[in-house]
C-alpha cells in the first residue's frame, strides 16, 4: 500500500501528464517485481484509462521520440498503439 500512496501523492503533485513509468533503476526489484511495479499503475483506482496510457508509454514517447526542434534527432513516425503486437507480447510475458 505504501507504493500506491506514493503514486497518488505524485499524481496529486504533478499530474499524469508529467509522470513516466520506467524500469531502469538499479533498485527497482528491491521493492517489487516488474509485474508488481507496473500493476501499481494499471490497477490504480484514481487514474483514468487515458492517464494510465500516458504514464505507461505515451509520455515517454513524447520525451524520447517526438521532435523537439533539433534536426539531429530522429523519431519513429508514431507511438505504438495500445493494440500493437509489441505491446501484446509485453502483456503476455507479464501474465
């Protein structure tokens, strides 16, 4: 429950448009498995489906792939849809 409370506090402080879910922290698996940590967002009762999609991928897409005015930065044409094969494989792997 502690993590859910932290997620809610972060949400109340900065909003879903400024949140990202990521897994590259060296301490990530000290507290929860990959599936559990993603579940905190997926199973939250205070986030809408649109907000969950933003946190779990769309916001990251904007940060890492959308053009920022730099000519040297290239990006794929569009983010993967929620129904994409890659996202489906990820969901299958997570159970």
